[in-house]
C-alpha cells in the first residue's frame, strides 16, 4: 500500500515546551530555529557540543545534564529525539506516542511522527521542503530544492510579487557597471517586482530583457522634457507613476550616489511625499578598473584613490575640481566622464607637477562583452584617445597601480 504523504504545518511554538534529547550535531543544527520560534526548550543530554553549551550558557535553552528518563516528554508540545543511543530513542518515541507529542527522530525517520523540512527564509517568507514519504527521503535533494527557491526569491529569478504587503513607491537601484551579475540581490528582487522601470543607458541593460511583459520599461534618455530640464522630467515621471500606486524602480548605472544624481531624485520624491528606498550599487569607479586587472589601491604603491568627474575641462569656470592639488597627490586618480577632456586634464596635471610618464589606462565599457582597455601615459593619452578612438563610457585610471597587474593592455 502506498504511504500517505506527510501533512505540512507551521508550528507556533512561542512559550511552548519543546524537549530536545541529545546535545550533539543534530541538536546544534536544529536548536537555532527552535530558539528563533520562541520555544521554551529543555535539552536533556549528558553532553553537548560547545555551540549547544553556549546556547545554554546564554540562557537561550535550559540544559539538564543527564540521560533521558521516562516522563521527560509528558508536558511537551513537540520533541526532537537525537541521542546516540537507539534504545533510549525508541523508549522516548514510545513515550511521545503515549502523550500524543509530535516527535522527530534523527536515527529513524520511519519511526518518527514528524519530519523536519529543509527550510530557508527570504523577505518574510519561510520555504519548507519535504519529500512525500519516508522511503523517498533524500535530504540533499530537498536541501537543493530549498536552495533553488530561496535563491530565486532573493535574486528575483523566481518572481513572486508581494501582492498583499507591497507598498507603492520608488526604489533607486544601483545596477552596477553593466554585467547583469553585478547588481545586488536586493536590487534584482526589486526589479523583478516592479510595475515600471525607468532605466539609464549605463548599467545592466540585459536585465531589462528578462522582465515580464506587463512591466513598463522606460528609457530615461527618451523621456520628453519640453520646458523642463531632463532631470526634472525624470523626477516628474517617477512621481507620476508612483502616484498611480505603481511600484517603480529607477535603475541607475553603478551606485546611485556616485555621479548618479540619486539625491536629487530622492529629494524630489520626498517633496512629493513619495516613499523611496535607495539600493547601493557597485560603482564603475572601482569595478571597471578591477575588471581590467587594475586594483585602485595596492600595498606599497597607492594608499589612496580619488574619484573625480572629468565632464568639464580644468579651465572651465563650472569645474569644482582642484586639479593642482590632485597633481600633487601620490595615489590613484580615477576619472569618470573624462574621455572628451582627458587631453586637457593630462596637460593640467603635468603642468602642476605630475610626471609626464605616469601610467594611464582607459577602460571602455567595462564588465560588458565589449570591454576594452587602452594604455598610455599622461604625455600620450590625449593623442591615444584620438588614434585609438576611445569612446565613452570609459573609466580612466592614472597612477602606478595601472602597471602592477600581469596584464597591461587588452
Ligand atoms: C554619470 S556617471 C555614473 C557613474 C555611476 N553612478 C557609477 O557609480 O559607476 C557615468 C560614467 O561612469 C563611467 N562608467 C559607468 N559604467 C561604465 C562602464 N561599464 N565602463 C566604463 N565606464 C563606465 C563612465 O566614466 C561614465 O561616463
């Protein structure tokens, strides 16, 4: 006759007595979840592992240092039987049966009245996986299924929108430098739950292709801005969609607060009374050099790195950068948005004392399939950018770190 499947249930154990027999590895693995569930745990065992002992010392469980004795399970709601003594385990499960106490047995799943599922948690959900019958029990398979579900929920590949708890609003998500694997787990989950995504040109564009068809994807560069500035038009679009009760993700390249205008958007949303959450991202300023084999610091070579915007030339009155001071620094200089002006920037650095043979690397479209690295020096970089046709987006690294790795050109 086919065995009936187990009936899954969630036990609410707050303040309820749970008896654990045996203080070894099984108890060590199971106790944290029982403690987290608020159970009143009595451990009965002559010995315990150091971790279990620490739980008793911390007052998280009560430990009676002795073997199991008849009557231990009388007033328990639930029992975990895991001593190394099969005969004691059998006596204890017979007692559990008499008192109608559900019990798991580490040594004999067939003889148990309950099984522990493989469990995991993600964002307020507990995932519990059980095989349907004792003979089919395969702990590795259940753990693998649990891992796949939890991982999918965390990274957003398993889409399970929060229909009841999701609050409308905006998430400013740092998408990292471009490789879709370099977004954070939180960013990816929020993306998977979004109704509307307003995306920049930079960042993990490939992730947009994975979104379900009902998600509205808006290219930030294409938002018409009429009498507004482009940024104002983006802010307005965020506000409008959020006001319609939608869950909006503003997907940005790198980190939202590194030359990303994240705070301008956050302030506009705050003024409109719209809840906003900010998810950090991996900035291109560190990750793009790294992807091209350049560490921004290196022991004995550079004790600092400075990230600078090169979008206006050093002699432009709008520039907020103190280039003469930067020329005196001995560490690494990382320049974003500097391809157009790098010739002028290099001249200025040399004019203020930086050696003309200081190594420079330009890393174009870092972390994507089109990544390209071009090497030069301060003396040659202006010309190199022209002859090699280096195009934005590129991160420019200036300093001795450029040559510390095995690879100097690609
Ligand atoms: C407006 S800034 C935004 C920076 C972004 N918030 C960050 O943290 O990486 C854009 C500049 O970042 C750099 N950048 C961003 N992603 C890049 C990539 N994948 N490869 C090379 N440079 C990149 C370029 O210098 C580009 O011009």
